[in-house]
């Protein structure tokens, strides 16, 4: 069933679709409001691997239980890698109230493994501002931020992984912490230095069960998995990430996603740029996809995102694993999405089969500018409404 205003038209086939990632061609013309209430049918989600199932961390994410090996999307042609931070890094002359990483033994020389010294700096600067000043290299064990951590990267400062052989890492972890502030982190997952041949769980920033955190101007490049990953706590049952704000995120060269939102409440991304994503499925700029019925999607706001050259699509919402014994109400708002050309499509909503369970609420996209028309497939009639207003194609 398709409901639309006279000002806009949308055609979506009601044919049962057997393949999850086989995109349905939808034709969208003009402007106005579209309410897409149903396009049912499709495959049994139990037969589909949870491509966004990002495992249980506990000091490093493990492979997701039961996940099959991805077939792997091809790397986008012409994917660019941003220039490395300039040398030398500039350090403010006035450091009153700021602790320098060098005072904890961090070398920042682009060669030394600074992980242990950086962890000491994080642990020793709680409640103060820690300034990262140089080009630090770390091993794949990653770094844990603490409650009340405030970490600022000076201009040109960065953290880059040393050569490694692992499909699982998190450069920065925000696990069951609160009141964390990150300013201008520049994180390089060094996928070109990873000798692993499979997997998709290497994250730039991993947020699990964190609360009241703000990340401003993060850059995450060349991650084996996602630039930023947001999910429930791995340690505390029913604890999910809440009130997370990310401003001006730039992700490029990541293999799986620019961002995965697996579960969360009050999650906001303002003016992100997600580009040149691909190498393993799904390969999206943003993937909103639960692992299971424990996920929540409350007040998810994506404001003025730009996606480009994302192999699996600019923005994907896939709800195949959300229905279950606990009723769910979702609220996802996307405004001003611009996709300048992603091989997998601009905006894809897929995979909801209620099977007697309850999932309701709304998914909205307002004022998008898409290179390709949206795809709606395998969407149960009783599920959340999908509303598009004032879309422009071309």
C-alpha cells in the first residue's frame, strides 16, 4: 500500500522480494509528502546474516555469534584518502588548565607505540583537559576513555594504528562511561597495514552504553569496520547509549560503514560527511540496524548529512532483527540528506517482518537531495511509517 499526496508520486512494486540486498527501483518525482506505509513480503530474516552485528566487546570486540562470512562489497573506485595531519602539530602557547600528553611520556613521533603512555594520560587527566599534541602510533588493543574524560587533539595531532593482524579493534572506546568530551580526534585505522583477510569489526570510535557524550569534528579514516559504532552496553544488561552528540564527523576509506547505529536513545549527528565507504557489506555511509530485540531507536536525529561514493548506499535502515517479545516504538528523523552519488543507492529502508510482534513509530526524511530514488522493500504494513517530504532527485 502506498499513500501519497497529489503533489508527489511513488511507485513501489508489491512483488515479494527474495533477496535482502536486491534493491527495489522506486520512482520519485516532484515535491510534497510521501507516506510509505507498506511494501510487504520478502525473505525470512532468520536466513540472513546480521551484517551490522558488531559483536560483544569486553576489552575488544569478538566476532558476532552466528554471523556468516560476508561476501564483501568491492572497494569504491577512486576512493580517496585524506592528507595526513600536517607536521609539526601546533600546540597552544597557553596551556593553563590543560595537561599535555607529553607529560605522561607520550612521544608522538609517528613511530613509537604510545598506547600505554596515552592510556596513562587518559587515566591521569580525568576531570581536566588532555591535549594530544603529536602523531601517535598505537597497537590494536586501543584506548579506553573514562567517565569525565575530556580529550582535545591539537591541530595536526593524530592517532594511527601500527601494523596489525586483526579483524577486531577499537581505537577509542567509550564503554559504560558518561560525560565524555572529544574534540577534533583524528583516527587512522591503517587498513593498508592490516594483514587480516576477513572480518569487519575494526572501529575508529566505539560507543557502548555511554551517556551524555559529545564528539566534535572527529575524523575517522581507513577503518577495517566503521568510523563510529554505537550500541548497547556489553557489560550491563538493558543499558543502552543515551544522549550522544556528534558534530561534523568525517569518515572516509572505511571498509564497512561511516557510522553504524545498532541501538541508542537521543543520538544526534550534525552535518556529517561519509564518503568512499566500501570493502565489506553493507558498505554504507550510515547503517541503522539492530542486532536483536534489545535494541532501541528513540529520538535518532541525523541533521544535514552528506554521503558520497558509498558502495552499499548512502543511508540504510534495516530492521530485520528488531521484532521480538518486547514491543518497540522507533523515532528516526533525517533532515537535509544530500547524496552526491553512491553505487548502492541514496536511501534504502528494508527488512521488517513483524511475525506477530509489535514495532511501530516513524521514520522520516525531509528535504533530501538524492542522486538516486529511494528504495523501500520487505517492509511490513504494520510497522513504522516511512515519510519522505520535499525530495529532489538528480
